[in-house]
C-alpha cells in the first residue's frame, strides 16, 4: 500500500487539536481592512473550529494529521 499525500494547502490552513477537532483562522483578514469596522475586525481576530460537515472533507486531505 503506497503512502498517501497530504494536501499542503490544507495543512497550512488547518490544525488538528488534541481532541481531534479542526481549528481554522477566520476569513477576510488578509487585506483591505481599512474599510472594515473595528468591531468586525475584532470579532474575526480569534480562531474557530470547522463545522462537522466540512471536517469530514478536510480530514481526507490530511491523512496523517
């Protein structure tokens, strides 16, 4: 049985926690933040968890996570 390849773009975007949940960074934090309200940027500051429906797809991209 050959080794499976990890999807490198997914590996950079998601981290698997000790309990097995998938952590992600909030979207819309890359650039053009001047027009966004302070409150909105503050809410996007922290990381969050991936929903269960999406987690199944992402786990397939991270076979050794």
